[in-house]
C-alpha cells in the first residue's frame, strides 16, 4: 500500500494521526465537562426550587394556622378567606414538589396536602383534633425540609464523585493519548526509516564497488522511484566499468606492443647488429632507447593508475600476515636495494591484520620504490608497523633529502613529479597518487612526515574492517 504514497503524504498523515489522538481526548474531556456543568446547573435550579417550595410552605403554614384559628373564634369570613389563600400557596408549592422525580418528596407532599381536607371535615368544637392536625402539618414540613437537605447533600456528593471519576478518566485518557501518540510516532518512524536504511546500505555497498544489486525496494512511492533510478545508475556504472576494462586491455596491447618494438629495434642498433655506428649515432640511439623505455614506463603507470581508479573500487577484505607481506615485497625489491647498497630495518607488533591485501601490497610497492629512488647509496630504510586506536599503521622512512613543505601535498597529485635524484629519470607522478587513492578507498589515509635534509616518512593507516571472507 505504501508504494502509492509519497514521503510528504506519509509524513502529513503521521502528523495528523499523532495530532488527532490528543485532540479527540480533549474533545471528549470538553464534552464531559460540559455535561458536568449542565448537571450542576440542573441540580442547583432543582435545589432552589425545592428549598423555595419548602420555605413558602412553612411561611404560609404559619399564616394558615393563625388565620384558621382566628376565623373559628371570630367567625370572620375575611380571616377564613385569608386562611384559604395561604393554603392555596401551600398547595401550589407542594404541587411543584410532586412534579419532581423524587418518590420521598412526592409522598411528603401528599401527606401535607391531605391535612387540609381533614381540617375542613372537623366540627367547630373539635379544637383538640385541630391542634393535632396543625402539629402534624408542622412536623411534615420540618421533615420535608430535612428530606430536601439530605437529598441535596446526596446530590452534591454524587456530583463530586462524578467529578472525581471524570478527573481519573481524564488522567487515564491523557496517559493513553501520550502512549498512543508515542506509539504512532515510533511506528511511523520505523515505517519511514527502515526502507531508507536498507537503501542507504545498498548505496554504501555500491560505493564500495558492488554492482548489479537487487534494488527492489519497499516503502513510499518516491523512495521506490529513487531506488529505480539508482538501479539504472548501477547498471550504467557496471556497463561503463566493463567498457573501461575493455579499453584498458586494448590500450595496453595497442600501446605496449609498438613501444616494445621501438625499444628492441633501438637495442639492436646500439649493439651494432646491422653495422658499426659512429659516436654521434650511438648517442642518438641511446637517447631513442632511453626515451622509448621512459615512454613505456609512463604508459604502463598510466594504465595501472586508471585501472586502479576504475577497476579496483571493490574491497576484498581478508586476514593476512603483515610482516610476511613486508618481507615478500622487500625480497621483490632486493635487486634495487643491492644496486644502491641499501639496508632495510623492519620492526613492529602488527601480526595478522584485516584489510585488502592486494591494495596494501600496491601501496607498499609504490612507497618502497619511492624510498629507494630518493635514498642515497649506502643508507638504510626503516619500516615500522603496529596498531593504535585508529587501526593498523605502517611507516616507511628513508634518509634522502626529504620533501620541501611547499610540495607536501603536491606529491600526491596525479602526474606531478618533483626533481629526480641524480642519475635517475623523471618519475611518472602516479605512484603516490595511486597509493593515497587506495588508502582512502580502505577508509584510511596516507600522510607524509618530512623535514628538509632529514628524509621522508610516509605513514599508511587504515581501520580494520570485519573479515568478510
């Protein structure tokens, strides 16, 4: 389903969902508070109505009793009319209480209203019974007031209990809202970040040289579109590297073969196979042979450099014996060392290490050739190796003239070459550039520590990756 949704839509949806949960809780709390407020107003209005009805009934009962007794004694119709009006007020108030939904108040009102017919049915001389009925009326009204107060207190307690329960519910909803928002935020984060991390891992593998990966990707639509574009780029890089490989193989054959023929022809001339040469002719043949050799070396170095740039991007991590590799490369350089009577001193504690052995070998060869080239005859090379917090390190120090400060970074630039040592041909300017490129490909670095007339010290350092072989 996510393949039809973009990142923007997914983020907007996640923000809306996270915002909706607390908003819904707030709306629920608002509705409950509104209901509680409405209930409180209703209770207050009912309480006022009940209290007013009981107060009016008590006041009018006093007027009713007084006017009734006076009318019996004085036989005054005005007083009888006053008593009747007072009872009408009592009856009106008690009818209000009867219209309520409280059964006890309804029974109390009925008992009070039943007294007046009893009073009317008494003969004029029944004073004792009349006194008893008036006392009953007063007791009923007093009990009614007490009943109203109890009902109001109970209603108040119920309302307070509902408010307390509402507070508890609000707390639960608040925590539930927070937990839901966090859970939704975490789910959305995982939903977005998980396919993105997978894509990043594939991009990292592609930068390490992996080609033609499976770029099928789950997740939002724009992420899948990016994966398809990266898959197309992956295929184009694979095709380009294949074309580069064919070009380098063809260029190596097309360039080295005629150069070898020129060099061999010059050698035949110099050996006077076809006849004796004059001194001037021998000098020209020597120049031709030397330049042919120089051109051949530069072409080979250029091809090696470009091949290293385009064909050696993949790291082959393995565990290898660093001291053994150093001994092997020194043995391979033994003719050069003997030609200049150079000694090599090796010392270190980095035994078996993890890394790309072939690239370390190439770096070591280039550094050895550079050190031998610039070392004075009869001097010594110092090779040190070990481990520290940064990983594995290897240092090669010579006793040559060193590198001026102005050239400390230039020597790592492709095709840049300083002044050659006496008796040496100019360098190609590619060995150190290739060495640093391979070091950086291994997530490491190749640096120079040098002082004029104090020799040069090149330090290779790389972090030890996990052995994947």
